[in-house]
C-alpha cells in the first residue's frame, strides 16, 4: 500500500440477537452519529439469519422491521466488497437457529492520520487485540469488591 494513502485500522463486529429478542434500533442512531462525525466510516453493513434447518441467509436492511429506524437508510447498500460469503457463513455459524446478526465492517477514521504517520516511519503493526467490554466490567466489579 502506498504511504500516501491515509487509512485507519479496519475492524468488524458481529452482533447477534436471539429470535425472541429482535433489535430495537436504539443503538443505530449512535452508529449514524459516529459516521456523521467522521469517527468511523462504514464499509459494510449486513444482516444474516440462521434458519431452523441451519442454513445461513442474508437479509436486506430495507426488509427489516427495526422499530422505525429511518436513519438506517443511509447504510442501505453499504458494501465495499470486502466481505465474502465465507464471512457471512462464519458469522452465521456463531448463531443459534432462528437468530439474526448484524455484520459491521468499519474504518476507524479517527486513527487514520496516526496510522499513516506510523507507516511512513517504517513501523509495522505486530500485535493487536481487544478486551471484551463484559470482561472489563467484571474485572472492575471484582476490583471494587476487594477495595470495599
């Protein structure tokens, strides 16, 4: 990749909803706000569902009833071509039958200037990770309990 390309780290999320608890749409305005402010750039936004027979099907954003979340219309058709059928299948394999998931692929645009400066200096990313929020909350709760 050319050092002249300013590109931030690319991340993905797969968020699942059980069949009995479909998405409410409460989080979607927050995602729209992040994109509007340039914090992230949405590359792909897709939904998959695992059928009762175990097959994985893609769902169109426009076909979902998300409690009237019209702001999601901005993401309809958001597809960079980076996600493959294998990615959809892998996301679907993590689901229980009847459940659905959103797959979100996004660029952390806030980090693009920093990442570009590192690349220009010859630096290379050698490790990366993420601490799950639930694990962090559990650790903080345990630390608080021992301090009491």
